[in-house]
C-alpha cells in the first residue's frame, strides 16, 4: 500500500493550496490585506474546532479495495515477521502463496 502513488486529485488539491499561498504572498506588501477564504483552495473548515484543515483528496479511500489485491511474498506455509500482510495488520488473501489466515 505504501507504494501506491498519489492521484491527480491529490495533485489538484496541493496545487490549489499553493495558488492560495502565492496569492497571500503576492499581497504581502500591502498595508491592508483582505485575503479570500481558503475554502475552495484545498482547505476545509472544521466546524467543531473552527480550524482550517487541508483537503488531501476528494476521492473515496481506496485502501479497502486495494487490500484485497495485495499478496505477500512469503515462501513458507506460515507467515513470519517480514510478512507484508501481517505488518499491515491484514489477513492474507487468496492471492498469497502462503495460505495463512
């Protein structure tokens, strides 16, 4: 799972945050600044804490679907400490050659 590259959606959100920051810096020489709200620029306002949090992606989390496609490289019938499924705290899938549970 750690080898899955970021999506284009994640790049878009990062670019929006960078554009917002560049806009703030572009007006930093003005005495009276009225920056726009960060909403729509890769940020969302958490209502409970009233703090701005970055939007990493608007896509649904793919970890569940991807976990079904993962297979470990265990050579024996039992999984050891180096098993990638065990490290991720997942059960081995039917794709795994070890057939551990």
